[in-house]
C-alpha cells in the first residue's frame, strides 16, 4: 500500500513538474497575451482557470527552487517585531510585522526556497503559520485587478505597461516603481503617473516597468532565481529606441525611491538621456540594513556584486549628464551623504525638499510633473517679482521668508516655490512653503539653508515651477545674510574606502547635523569576519601609528577621528562595516568627544563589541 501511495505521489509531482515545463509555460503565455475579450481568454476565464494560468505563466526557477507563500496567524501580539523564516538552520526570509490590509491575512508571497516540504521550515517567533510551496508564483485578486487596470503585460520574464503614442513616438519616457507596504495585497506597483494624460503623451511613448521579483521587488537587478536581469530589461528599452528611431536625448528615465535607484541602473547605456530622480537609494547594502530588508535583500550577495547606484551616479556626474534630482536632508539612509554635498557638476539640478523620505515625491509633485512636461514639449517662461526678504539664522542653518509682488496673483495653484542659485556649474533649488497670505512664502522647520555647503551668496532668485511645466522666476531683492553661521566649508564627496592611501576626509549629513571625520583603513586578515574600528581624538596628516588590529578575526581595521562633537561617528562606523561585507563589528574607543562615545553605544548592528576604558558591551 505504501508503495502505491508513493507512486501516486510521484506521479502527481511529475505531472506538476511537466505542467510547469518551459513548453507549457510558453503556450500559456501565448494564450494569456491575447486581448482580454478574445475567445481563448473568455474560455479560460469562464472555466475559472485565470489564476492557474497566471501561475503557469510565472518565471521558471532553477532546478530545486520553489515559490513559497507564508501566512502568519495571531500576528497582532508580535506587531512591530522582526521575524525570520528558517529552512532548517538557514534564514530564507525575514521582515518586521506590520498589519495587513483590513480583512486580509498576513501573507508574504514568493519567497524562494529549496524544499517542497513545509515541515522543514520554522519561525523564530511564537506564532502559528502555514506555508504553501509550488512551482508557480503566488498572486492575489487585487494584484490581478491592478495589473488589468494599468495594462501591465508580461513579456518573457519582464513586466511593463505602455501608454501614449505607441505607433510613431518622437520621445520615450521610462518609469520605474517604488516600494509599497510589505503586507500589501498589491506587492508589485508601476509608476503610472496618471496626471500625464493623452494630450501630454501624443508624441511620447511611456513605458512603466513593474519590479515583479521576489516578495516585493529586487530593484530589477535579479530575477526570482537570483539571475541578473539587466540584459533582459535593457533589451526592451533599446528595442523601443531603435524601432521608433528615438534620439537618446529624447529619452527620460524617471523613478522615486527604489524606482530612482532602478532608473540610475538602466540609464547606464544612454548617456544623452535625461534622468529625473526622487530620493533614490545610493548604497543598497547600507539601505538594506534595516528591519524590513536585513533578512531578505541584505542577505543576497548578488546585490552587493553589481554596480551600486552611487558608483554609477558619480560616473554620470563626471560625464555631465542631464539630471534633475529631488531629495531631502532628512534621508541619510538613502542619500549616503552624496547629493547633499555634491556641487560644480555640469547639467545637474538639485531640488531640496523638506520632510522625510516618503514625503518628497508628494510635496514636490507639481515641480516633478513640470520637469516631465518640459521634457515632453517646450513650456512658457514668466517674470516673477519679489519685494521682501527676511533671514532667520538658527545655529548652523538659515530660514527665509519672502514677500512676492503683485505678479504673484497670476501664479497657478498647483506649483512649487523655490529659492534658486548655483553651486559652481550645478543649479540648486530649496523648496518653500505657502503661507495663509497668498503673497508670502517661507521655510518651515524642515526647510533650511546650510551656509557650510549651500553658498548663500549665489542663491539669488525665487522660482515657481508649475505642474504644467511653466516657470516663473525673478531676482531676490537683496543678498541672504547669515552672520555667525559657518560658511563655505571644504567638504569632500569622495566615497568611503576600505583601503586608503594615507589620511582621508569624510563627511556625513543627517538632517540638520553635519559630521566631519578623518580616517584611515586597511585590510587585515583576508578570511576574517570582523571590521575593527579605533576611534581616536585626533589624527595628523601622517595618520599616526601603523594600523594594527587587536583581534585576529579582523578582515579590515580602521582609525577614525571625529572633527567637532562626533555625534555622527556611529554612521561612518556603520557605513564601514556594511562596506566590509562582514558579520561582526568591533569598536575600540581610544579617545574623542563624549558625544561620540554615547553615539557608539546605540550603533545599529546585530553583532557588535564596544571596547573602551569605562565601557565594554556586546550585542547580538
């Protein structure tokens, strides 16, 4: 009897494997690519096979890999806690528990595993759970409805929708998506930009990619099997450019947050194209060291091995590419202290927006739409008058209040106001808020200028950017005065290095705070699992004594000397350990300001040892 059961089980398994074979997948993809109302599609839908067909269409994983759907019950008592799903002793996925959509189960779909046996899996929190494992990707009715609403189509293992002029476009607008909530029933979004209508796109083809990989996206760097995606996605864009004879400088890449990082990646081979970016992540491993990603994307070595957005962006700066970049200083995890300080880059325009990461695209949407529409077609320029300027110096920063003249009565309601200036060859715009008085603009507490690196002497205009693309601009009535604030510091934007040639300077920006450091770093034991950092009071031009690790487990050893209060020293240390790709961190405090020692005790790393004269703590 047992033999019969085993044989039946084997037959069912073999049938499922055949159903998910490449020829069957290809045939189903052909059927499902027919228009929604086509007879073959009506047959599939009438028999209730739509969901099964979509699973058969999903990407074929390498042999021995499967898709899993994790459902966690009684999650409420664990809300806000991190969890890990383990296959045996190996972590295969982790996240921080957030509430699911109202009335829905807490699910995490399309975790890639290497066993079909749910009994081999466990959670590291005391919560009941279930697993479904199979050859096909999991989806939801909400995702299917979303894809149909926005016209998302599958082309091989690449997903996108098209809008606008699909027959003879003269321009191409390519968009990439950001993240949605990790517990959403719609895990894979598109940047559809509904504000752009058919009149806007009458000469423009708009392609909206979907990051439909892993649980909630892979930055379109790898597919579900961990294989590089670049060639497949690039081929789609390149084929469209060639098919329609579109010049490179008539191509724009757009993305916000994750989408901005993806846009940077796929602009690589289009040096004449425009880039419109909003709060992209510059260093992915550093960004992934947070509860939502540290047990998923952070653990994927493929994402470390590929070019990081900051490396590509530095190359684009050197090439003088056309870049419009929206950001906020209160976004240290994404910025990696690059965009805040970069200056004198040809064709770069920086727009600093107040608020946190998630507020930038929303708060600056009129200006961003205006940039897109100015790319699509020429727009009007208008004069704007300003007859009043008040300056408020607050510590190391400055806030402004402007009084516009009577010409402001004609300003559109959907617009953003900025003060504008130059940083060498770079244009710089700082957003302002609207007052109850329609002729007044001001900086709220999240909107500031920083004399240390903003060059106030060259900020001399007020500019309004309308969602239509029209621009209103005029001179400020006087110079911005910032007596008492530190001005025009020489701050480097050079990347952090693990093997330095002598003493290096490094700066960290975190909201209103600026940290300045001197450091040296060198390799130690090649097979080590630790980064060892010695924090010292000062460091001369010669760097002091030779760098020697006190632990034989150190792969790299560094010496860091804070300049100033040292409050941000934990961030440079965290950046070093992430860059080192090691699991352990050892920090030896030999000197420095008291604020630095306090900051180091709160460093966000799982396995850290802090050694000092009056403190020795271990975590992880």
